[in-house]
C-alpha cells in the first residue's frame, strides 16, 4: 500500500466514523495540517516511519469528544482503538498497528500518556502546533465560542487581580494552556516551530490589549 493510498483510505474511514458531525476545530483540514506538521518535524528529526505517521495523524481524532465531555480524557484511547480497527480492515502491515495506536493514545494533552516512540513524540508535537500561532488562535476562539466563553474579561483581561479562568474567558487560555504547551514540546524541531508561534501569539495579545485600552 502506497503512502498516498494509505492516506486516502484513512481519510475515507475518518469520514465514515465522523458521519454528519461537524467541528470547525477538528475537521479534515485539521488532520491534514497535523500530518503536514508531522512530516516537517520528521524531516528535521529523522528516524520516523511515514507509514505509521500517516494513519496516526489522519485518525488521531477518530473519536472526537467535546472539551467539556466527561469522557474527554479517554478520547485518544478510543481513537486509538478505532484506528486499529480501521487499519486491520486494510492491506496494512499488522505489526505496525500497535505503533499507530500508541502514537494516537499518547498525543492528547488530557490523556497524560508519555510518548515512547519517535512517531508518538512527533505526532504529539504536530497536533500541539495546531494550538499555536494564527491557526491556534482561530481554533481557540472557535472552541471558546462553542462553549459560551467571553473573548476576555473587560475589567481585567490579563487576570492581574483575579484567578485565570479559561472556561469563562477565551484570552485566559493562552496562559492556562497554550503557552505551557509551547514550552513542553517533545522534539527539537517542534520546539523551534512552537517558540516562533508562541511569540506571534504574544504579539497578538499585546496588540489586542492596546486596541481595547
């Protein structure tokens, strides 16, 4: 099975798994960007198996639960199980399926599973890069809007006199999660890209604060 055929088969399987559900922050564009990120990181790091990265990246959100779902922390494990079933039905090397499943299970921030392989470390960084930079901000505000959060606290946007609360205020998410994510990348290539994107987000926040006075 060629890499292109594998990607096409995994995308078709993902479409079947998602059905009619729509999520602007977790759509086909997202998984394709994660795959592109993974390939960029793999090229910088070396030693990764593209035939593991492709299905892991495409199927990493096969089971996509909302941020406030009680089983959210299990979403990556459920996605890993779904991916294993998809790959078992394809002309795909059975011996590679555990590596794909581990990479998917370990990619999630909330799962708390340490990545043990090159592919798992790369996928975790590739997915987390989607939370940074311009695309990260777009996704952040999109998800926050879905959950009913305000853009920021008009009285104290930088939380100088209150506790950070990213469930109420979108801008708080930068300090609560996104800047820490940028500082905790697994690979040297991922860290370099994340640092540039985090710097851009800081510049955006500075501009936003200037505009709102």
